[in-house]
């Protein structure tokens, strides 16, 4: 199938098309649920629009633990339906929908008690594997295994000998969450959806009781216009209540934000061939393999401050270091931390005072005619949430609409990926790139890799790695701006790549080179290039300052010291 190009010209054309006709469905919010909803609607033959106030996945969907998992801990809560649903989705993503983006990852669960704990935890993991297989999509992962202490320490020599008496090893899956959403948006666009980021909904259009459209502010070019739609889907995650206020109606439920922070440390700081999952007094702690790094997370605390830029405090960082160090033979220090990021989970409020016990189920409602709200849930089950949202919207269309087909719609880049992977040595030979570079590109772009390689063919200098961020090629920055909808330096360093959390300088060494690569694609002059670099550096400075603060209130104030993205 053809892929969709999301450059500056295409963005302008998409906004113009949305403004000149009535859509069947307008989706507000391009996190994973909103992007999935746009794909679901477009593949049912509905005219579809998708608008996002900032960048694809700029909120929760770029700041997760980057896991596609069934939620092993939900078995302990006896939430079998949620786990079964998530395990089915995990299998679909690994095998059919996005094999280029979603990969298996092993986890080691250290046992600290003899006898009963091995039986108790082992039964849970065995049930997890059994539910995966029974879903019909569980054959892509190895089953769990029991390890003695000696074998466990062979797998994870980083563990203190007195921290375990044995272990269990099981498999889940992971992805780059922001890259996944960008690919999802491009897939929706390839099936006919009109998509635009940096387009903020500032109000809804009403005819009597019914919502018939939205007023949208173009944050890039300026100006406000109206988009009319027969049904609007509010998929704004932790901003759900704020979006509801635009229609001056009380919602049928509320969404509460829970903050989770993650640390990124170099691979050589933790000697292990497997990820780790550890119990804490409140939840679980993951140590997740991430290329040349480890991701350590997460926390789970109530958050009612700034939603756009949740801040990690010094206390948050200390909490994670303290808990991971309780099992490591060589403890981590602050100096080992390359990157820190904080995100907000959208939890359905009202079920418990403790955020870790709030529901990860999702809810779909039709609070007023013409407006559907979808909220809650977890990243892994985004496709089910999207299906339910479109099913609800279809009730208001008064016409026959095809059933959901996204279970059989691979994301762009998936088709042909495995064949290209098998031929990666030949591809490396043909392009002159090292096979490790080709593998990196295939696992980010799949069969769209030729579009990136074409840029290098036309300008061989784009085949060089970025200054200060050797894992990424210069071509990837150009491609992000020309094909993936990146509009600002922050989009590239934080979401199209992960340079902002994978380098000790947080991307400041790479900022100028990246901005200068983006400039010709986006039409920036020298002044705009300098403005982008300055704003990014101030963002990094504010984040570093916030991470020295003792609590949420002072961390939030420090983070808000940096200016937000300004219109070009």
C-alpha cells in the first residue's frame, strides 16, 4: 500500500480539506487512542479528520514504560478479562499488525521466599502464558521458565546474591511508544484520513443540543476555522475533563491523572541479559532493556498540576534509585542517570483513593448528541478502545457502516518487513551502511526504509550519524520533518528520536545540527533556527532544575520556567 507523507504542505492541505466539507468523524487528540480511532474510522469507509493541539503522542503516549503487555499484576487483582484482552492485542501487534515496531522482551522476576512464593508467582505466570495461547495469538513468545538462584545470577549478574533465592523468567513485548503513534497516524492518513498536528480545538459548534463541529486554531500559520462533523470523538486522555468543559456540559465520568516517572541509564551500568520486574510496597518496578540503555520505572502518584509538562522531582528519582538499588550488587547513583521523563496516566476516577488501584478499564460515553468520549484504558488495548469509540459514534450516523477491520490492517511499514529483515546483509552491502545501521532503520521504519535510504542516495552526507547522538542518522531528522509531521526541534529530539533521554547532555549537543537539517524542509530562516535551539536548551535547563526540587509543587514551578513552542 502507499504510505502517506506528512510534510508541511500536506498538513496545510489536510486542514483545508477538513474545513471545506462535513466529515463523518472528527477525532480530537492524537495520542495512541485518538490515532487508533482515526484509523478505525477511515478503514470503515468513513470520511475522517484528526486534529492534535501539540504533536503526535506529545502527552501520555510518548511517556509510558514502552511496554506492550497483558498486565501481569492485574491477574493478582483478578481482572482476568482485561488481561485476556491485552494478551490478545499483544499477540496481534507482534505477529500481524506491527512486527517492525513491537518486539519480544524477557523479564526476570527474583523470588525472595522459598516454597510458597515460587508456587504463587509461578501459578500466576503459568496462567498468563496459558491465557496468551488461548487468545489464539500467543505463539510468538517463549513460555516462562523457573530458574535456580545460580542460573538466575548467570542471566542477571547485576543482582545481589542475597536478593533472591531463585527466579522466574517470562516474556512480554515493547515498542517505542511515540514512534508507534506516528506510524499509526501515517497509516490512518494512508487510508484517507485528514490529519493535522499543532491544531487546537478551542470550542465546539452547537445546533441546539447537538454538537456539529469544532472551532480549531492553527497554531502554526495562525487563524481559526470551523470543521463540521456528524460525530466528534474526544480522545484527549488526561485532558478529557478540560475538553468536556468546552461544551459546558458535565461529563458522565471524570479522568484523574497519575504521574509515572522513568529513569534512563546506560546499558553497562546494569549487567544483565534480561529485563527485571521487582515488587515494591505500592506496585511493581520494571528495569527494561532499551537499545544501549535501560529504562527504570515507574512511580504512581496523584498529579493535579500542569498536564502538558509533568515534572519529575528529586523525591521521585530517589524513590526509583532506592528501590532498584535494593537488589543491585553495584548501586546506581544520580551520576548514572542519562535521562528522566514523566508522564500522566489517564485513570477513570471514583473507584479508589489510591491511584494505583484506579481502573485501567476504558469507558465510552455519548454525553450529548454528536459527541463521543473515550477515556481510561492502557496503551496495549488502544485498538479495542478505538473500535468501541467508533462503534458508539456509528450509532449517531443513522446509516449502515462496516464493522471494524483493524484486526487485519497492518500498520505502514509492516508489509514486507520480515523479508527485508532476512535480506538485511544484502541491503547493507547495497547501501554501504553497516548492517547494524540497517537493522536500526528496519526496526524504526520497516518496509518504509527505502524512503529514508532515498534521502541518503540524493545526499550521501545524510548517511552520517548525528553529532552527539551516534545511534541516529542525519537522514532521520530530515525524514521526520518531511514525512512524519515534525514541526519543531522538540518533536525530533524528544519523540521522532529519543535523543533527549538517551544522552547525558539531553540532546543539547545535537540541537543545532538537527535544527539546520530541518530548516530547508520547513522553510525556517536563521532567526527561526536560533529560536528553536534556544527554546530547546531552555526546556532542558528547566527539566534539570525541576529534577533537583524536593516535591511536585516546586518541580512543577521550575519546569514551567521554560517557554512553550511558539508559532513559526
